[in-house]
C-alpha cells in the first residue's frame, strides 16, 4: 500500500535474469501477474532436463 497521493512502484527480479519494473497502479498490478507467471515457467525454478514426458 502506498501513501495517499504517491505513485506505486514495483520491481520483479530473478536469478535467471528476469528483471522488470513498473510505475503506476495498473502497471504494478500487471507486473505482479507477470511475476507469478514467471515463477511457474522460470527455467531455474522448473528445470526441464531429465523430466519424464507426460
């Protein structure tokens, strides 16, 4: 939550090199969603090598 009249900002970083930032309410909300999506697809969090095919 930001103080009244302040512009919200956010940064999303990952060890894989993902580095995004946002300024403004709508863009911060979009970045939060993008961060959640990245967590589910990040190659460092979800290694594909050696996984059995479905």
